[in-house]
C-alpha cells in the first residue's frame, strides 16, 4: 500500500509563467494568478512477484492557478527487475 501527501510551496513556475526572458507571452500567467501552495495526494498499491512489479495509483493535485480545476487521475506501472 502506498499512501503519500505533500505540500508544494511554489515560488516560480516556468511552465505557467514562461521563461525568464519571455515576460510578454500572451499564454503565460502572472505571479498573482498562481496559487503558491499546491497539494498532492497519492493512494496506490504495488504487487511484486519474482522479477516483476505491478502497481496502480490514484493521484490528486489541487489547482495550480486561479480558475483552474484540480486534477484526479490514475497511473499504472510495470517494472521488470534484471
């Protein structure tokens, strides 16, 4: 069973705010549009048998900017040990 939570304090988000030298991009956000505190939660399960590991998880991320929606999504993974 894998349960984790974390709080991210975001000072600068280059993906949403654009690059350091591209401050006039119409598709970027200003610092006041962003949420500086982002919550992430994960609930999952991992199974391991011999040389293979299988896992799945449900992930939640709170909104990263004003008027955004929070994200809830699932992940699957397969790991092969050598």
